């Protein structure tokens, strides 16, 4: 449990990222020495408490969602660490070589399907060490996770008394060489003098409490606040005002009164506005589907483009595959689990995913792509946006749900990593922070702290060119996933054959 906590602590803001480089040493030593079900239980124990310590804040949004996430994610770690144990028992070198690929294969797998929850990838723990983070532009965050696991394995060898002194010393030197190489690469590629951006943007942080924003009759409170923030930046040649996720507490797709009010705010500023709000489709005057959306208003106050969030948070914004598993729908659960309504338990929403074909927004001299909240956790999703022509990334989010927990800092680190991977600028507007502009090397150019009510005027720059990651994608992640699936398939086949062979051996012989 202690080592699970230390690994989770590496995601906290400040200097704690160094803990990730050795927090797996003792767990690996313990798990490698166990057999069978004991190895699985120990692996699940480690995965459960690591997930609990690093994802506890999800309970501030939805307690059932947090429980579901922790229980399910722990099985991922149990699976790959049990496979590692099995390979290590067959041949120690085989398990050691395979583990970095197994771990990264797991992280990549968590970006797939509607169960995707790629929040605690090890590479994000290094977001505060900008020299180390630069390697993400080549091998992605998953490549950095690969190196972190490798260093943990090498340090474990240092403490294995069964190995020769020469081998233990070699392992120590190799681990130090990896870290020094990362620091050297970062020092070489990061420009000494930051270059100013070309396009002026204004990021609005209203810090509106949730109970205020969604209270009946309080819509105008939010709109007046954002109008006031926008007017403070007027006259600064702003090309784009960025409102946070759901900052307009209405369905801008259908609420024409709210839409006109936002349009009036936009016209007074004389610039483009990106506004986070809800969206819906109707059938016979009844809401059929809900969306988490954003809308670009032109300077005339009219909607140019709408984007509906594609990547939804499992067990928070939607139930994975609920169309195929009807007993997981809210209507069904509320019918039989009456305590949901009795105790006013926060349950998951019922959003529908949008279409990523509208991901890129046009401005007169540049283009940008929007990542709504959770979408910033998907490396390939951001890469696709840059390949589709976006010059910079805009992140809008409402992290007010997380209070002042580590969740807001973890989420921020993820967005910074996306900017470094693609060597692009990023502008992040959060309802209650953290709001900032970041360049393609992860350096923040102005920032609003949590729960400030203010506007951040800053500049973003054009895309200079594609990074290696943007050109070729998540090679380390895809390769590791392929190896992980292959190893899992081989072990499963061996297990099946061992189950079949004894049966065949007991068949009666011909007389």
C-alpha cells in the first residue's frame, strides 16, 4: 500500500514526479516471488490502491463512478502484472524484457473503447520536469512511460542479491544513463529564449460554483459575469475569446433566448468567441439526445460552428455500451436502486458522443481544434486534430467538480503533455482553473490560479511543423499493445492446451 501511495504521489504538483522512477521497485520484487493466485491477488491489491489514491477525487463528481473506475482499472494492472509474473517464473529475463511493453500495452489499451480511461499513464508524472518531458514529442507519453518502467526494472536488479556485483552495477549505470540522456535531450531541444505568439486570445475564468450555475433562474448571473470579463479585454485586438466548458448554462442549440444573450455579448466585444454549453436533438418537442458541446460565434453574434464532445467519461458522462446493456441505463437502475433518488446520489449523465469531423475551427488567419475536458487524455485524438490542419489546441474544461484536489493538477499536466507531443501551442480555459496558455515546449505563458475570477490575455503562435510524434503517431504504444496481445494470446493458448491434453491422455486405448 505504501508503494501504491508513493506512485500516486508522483502525479501531484511540484517535485514529486521523481517518485515514479523507483516506486515500482519493491512491488515488482514482491510480485515476482509469488505464484499462481497469490501473484494475482498481490497485483490486484497494488492496482486497487494505486487507482484509489490517484483517482479518489472522481467521487466528488460521482461516487458510483469512482468505485466503478477503481475496481475496473485495478483489474488492468492485475492482468499485466500477473502475466509478468508468469513470464518471470518461466524465465526471469523474459519477464523483465516484457514488462515495459506489457505496461505500455495496458496504457494504450485504455485509450480504446468506451471504457477508455487513460488518466494515470506514468509519463504524465513528469509534466513538471520539462527537460524530461521533451522526449514525448518523439515517442509520446507512452514512450516516456516505457522508460520509467525500464528504470524501475533496472533499479530492482540493483537490489537482487542473487545477481553478480557486475550485473547489479551495470543495471545502476544503465538506469542513470537513461535519466541523463532524457535530461540532455530536453536541454538540447528546448530553446533558451521563448518566442512570443502571434495571435491574441482572452481566456475567461468565471469560477462559478456548480450550485450557483445550475440553480433555476441563475442563467443570467453566469452570462453577466462572462460579459463583464469579456469587456475587460476589449480593445486589446483579441481574435478569440475562450469560455470554459458549459460556461453558458443552457442548451445553445435550442434555447434561443440564451443564444441571443450570448450573441449580444459577442457583438459588444467585436471578436470571435468559443462558448462551452450543452446541445440537444429533439423528436416531437422532446429531448432525444444530450451533448456536451461548444459553439463558435463570429463577431456578428451568430454561430459559425458547433462541436459535440466525442470522448465521454465512462461512468460519469455515459455508461459504456449502454445501448447494448440496457440494465445499465439510468431509468432501469432508478427503478430498482431507489437509494439513488432517496439520498440524492450523484449518478452519471446520459450524454451521446459527437462526430470528430467538426473538430477544427476556422479563424481569419489561423485554425484551432477544441478538446473538451476528458478529450485531452487521448494522444492520438489530439494528433489527428493537428493533422487535420489545426495550428493550436484549445482546451475547455469544468474542473470545479474536483474542488482543489489533485484531479485539477493531473488534468492540467495532461494538456501540457499534448502540447509538447505535437510541438503546438495550447490555450486552456477552465471554469475554476487552472487557466493558462502553453507553448510547444510546455512552458506556460501566463496563468490564472484555481478559483480566481479573471481574464487572461495572452498570445498563441502558429504551428512551425509536425513533430515526430505528429508525423508517425504513437509507435511505442501501438507496438507495445501488439506485443501485449500476442503474449496474452500465447499464454491463453498454452493454458487451453494444458487443459485439453490430460483429457486426451485418459482416453481408453484400443484392445
